[in-house]
């Protein structure tokens, strides 16, 4: 695949929107770093983000929106969240908030959590793209997993250290003015917590809130902070891996030739399987029986799927 550099004019934005509407991914400039954007409502598009980044696990992604009105359709805001939005949006602040059930966000975006990370970016090109696309864009930093975040289109398009050859297009708007990722704030037990330091100073956030922002405790069971997400979404039912067939009473989630009550992908397509993973786990869990899952190959997105399944199957 050839990665095209698009100028951020009317024509470039139109091409970017075409890719996004088809469920593909496009790198976009934001004031913090370049993001790899996909339609947050389209599970296949979100799976392609993970695929292009080569992420070994499904960390939840930030959903980008054009304005507060659009953000309120996705998550529940209380007074303190609104105060932060008024003070820092558009800008380098991300807030983790309770997801609205009717928001229509693909469960792969939130890794099955009932919270969602939202941001209204200030960059004029990101804003123009969001306005024109007319839907929420999930976008992690546009770098291969484990590499440094990109602050120019050239970083993104690099074939060695970037995503060159792995994504169709990058909107090129030069270098990012902030250059570090957004600050992430969540609420833990009603208290504002710093989940990731970033482009907005925590002192400024405390000044707006009129209270201290706490540092989250390292707790592997609290899926609140980046890097602490060992338990993303654990089904209530027990989970058995590498199943060839269902044992009595089990719901079987199949893949490829292993045909189950549900199937991650009858054709054995790992992108499709990733896109369906969290929804199928929920569906199987709702049946109230033990769950068995077919073997998923460890290549490509299979590594991330297996990482997620192993966590869900871990004794608790
Ligand atoms: O500046 C930025 O924030 C850039 C630009 C592109 O907007 N985006 C970015 O996204 O840094 P990403 O995916 O690299 O970082 C998202 C972080 C992850 O560390 C993730 O764990 C956390 O946000 N996160 C997302 N949703 C969450 C949730 N529901 N609960 C807790 N943490 C969440
Ligand atoms: Mg990142």
C-alpha cells in the first residue's frame, strides 16, 4: 500500500472523508500529536487502527469530536466535567466519562469498558475533518506500537519508524504545536484523577476545579489508568480457551472452521474477529452459561485478541 500525503485543503479533506466513510483509517494532525483516525462507530475501522499500529493489546482509544454538543451525545457530563470542557476545549485535555448506552460507539473503542475517553481537539485541520466527516473519530497516536508518537506527517509516513505503507493517507499540516499527548483526567470514587500527564498542566486543571487532582493508585483491578488495564472487561461467566467444541452447558464462540453458537469470523478473518470480539463476549455472557472460545492464531491482530481473551479467562 502506498501512503499518500494529502494537503489539508478542500480536496484533501474530501479524500480523507472518503476513506473514513469506507471504514478505512487516515492519519490526521492534532495540536498534540498526529492521530490515526477511524470511524468510532465502525468496529472494522477500529480494528484496522489496531492492525496498522500492531498493538499487542486492545487499550481503549480516545474519541475525538468537533464540539461539546457532539461530546454530550457520547458521554454523561457532570458539573466538574463541564467546567473542564469550558476551560480547556478545544484543546489538549481528554476526559474519561461514563459512556451513554445509546452513543453507538463500537465496543472495541472502549475495550468493553462502560467509560469512554473524549477530546475536542483545537487543531484547525482536525476540526475541519471532524466537521466534514460528521461523526466521532477514534484516534490513538499514529505510530507503530512501542514507537515514539509522531509530531509531523513525515514521522507518520516513514516506512521504518512510522506507518508508511500501512495506511492509505496522512493529512499533512506540518508539525504539531503541542507535541506531547493530551492530559487525561478521569474520576475515581468521585475524585478527579490524573490518568496521564500531558499538554494541559495539572495545576491549571486544579485551579478550574478548585480541588486537588489525585494520582491513581496502582491497582490492577481498577481499569482506570493507562497501562493498568489488566481487567478491561471480564465476563461474569467463566471462559475456556482453545476449545474445539462446546462441553455440555457451554456457549461456544467459534472462529474459522470451529463453528460455534456465535462466531468471531466464520471465514477466519482476524480483522473481523477483532471487530466483533467485545460484542460477542457480551452476547455470550448475557446467555448466563460458561463460555468456550475457539483457538485464535497468534499472528497479526490475533496477538491482541489472545491477549484480551487470556485476561478475560484469568482466574479472579
Ligand atoms: O493527544 C492525544 O491524546 C492523542 C491525539 C491523537 O489525540 N491521542 C492519544 O491516544 O494519545 P492513545 O490511544 O495513544 O492514548 C489513549 C490513552 C490510553 O493510554 C488509554 O489507556 C487511555 O487513553 N484511555 C482511553 N479510554 C480510557 C478509558 N475508558 N479508561 C481509562 N483510560 C482510557
Ligand atoms: Mg500513544
